[in-house]
């Protein structure tokens, strides 16, 4: 099962303040362990929302709003994508993570929706189209 | 006093696609599909929505923009790990505030925020019955870490 492990934003992640070398080192060690265990698929951190934007959809209309966005707890700051056998194993990995921000942090664990979950809504045509996209993405990544 | 700012999880394992020749000007963005009542209900998408999303993803792929696209199951299948003074505490989903949640994301590689916005605007409207927003956020890159490293060296005693 794949899980997305999401670091919720807080005032520190939104401040754009530089991280301490010790934290980078601890996080690097943790990531290396997850890679060696064959668990880690991808991991990324996001710049503060001040450097981002939102596109709001109202019917056919599109409205662009520049960051920053005020409610830090509604935002995310980064994520891991992991492959594990169960939700419990995902939680165990997350508990071992260095606290990603000073003081209080929240990390959210969410299961990735796989094609197998779509049931009969995944028609043969759609399955073929998905396979084509996957092949193209894989080819690009290997380039 | 301040404390450490945010470090991206990507300190070691950036997931940028390998390229034989580096692209000079390109930035990676996460395009976040926020959750709503529909995504939190966990119903399977209709074939029409699937087809529209596939078409959109194929367009981004053909333009060489798409790195990854991921959809998440409802928060009822997930959990929160909350760190208080370094101690982890586990809270099972679902989580009450749908607008604080995300339902999925795409990772794209484009020259600028403007181009990322242009792609986001083309998101299939059929997916947007609830009039939710897409959020566009740049990723931390190796160049950011290089900058920090330089600052530490300057700050190091001796």
C-alpha cells in the first residue's frame, strides 16, 4: 500500500526561516534509513505559501489569488510518499521521524488511491489510457 | 529565539526526474487539489471525470511537464501523528475540517509560477462541482540547500 505522509504547515514552515544543520542531518539520516528499507518512494519540501498561488474555479471562471495564505493549519509544508504493508507500518515510520519543526508538529498519513479501488468505473479504455500515461512518465523519468 | 525553520523532507532524496542534460530554467511545483465533501465521501469517480482527468494528464505529459499525479483516499482511511514536545501521539481519521485537507496533487516541472498557473487553469472543470481551489507551491530544490550551506559556513566559528 502507498501512503502520502504530509507535514502540516505552521508558523515556522510559513516563515521561510533557514533550518538548523542538525535538523537537516537528522532528517537526512531518517530518509536514508527509509530508502535502505525500501520504503521511501519520494520526498519533497515546499517553500512558504508566500511564493505560491491559488486558482479558484467557479463554473467556467478562473480566479488567481497570490500567496501567502493566512490559515497556516490549512496548508501543507512537505510530504513523503512511502510503500508499506499496512497503515500501522506507515504510522510506525512516522513516529520515528525527527520532529520536523520546533515545538508542535502534525504529520498526516493518507492512503493513496490505486486503480484497483476504482472497480467497474475503470473501463478497459481508461485502463489503456492510464497505462499509456504511466509509460510516458516512466520514460521521461529515465531520460 | 526563532529555532529552526522548516526543512523539506527532501534533504537527501529529491525526486526530480534524471536528465542527461540539465534544463537551465525550470522549477518544480506541487499543484494541490483540496479536499471537499465529495472527495471525503470516498465514492469512486465517474468514468466521465476519469476520462477528463486522464486527457488533462496526457496533455501535461505530452508537453513534458508532468512528473507525478497522486490521488488520496478519504481521511477516514488515514491518521495524524502529532508531536508535542517531541513525543508522537496518534489520532485516527477522519478529520473534521475538509477544507484543511488535501485530496491529491500533481508534481509539474515548468519555467515559472505563471506557467504553473496556466496549467492549473486548464484543470477539468468537471472535477470542480464543489468550486474548490487548486493551490500551487514551489518545491525546495538543491540550490536552496546550497544557499543555506553557504550561510552556515560563513556563520561557523574559526
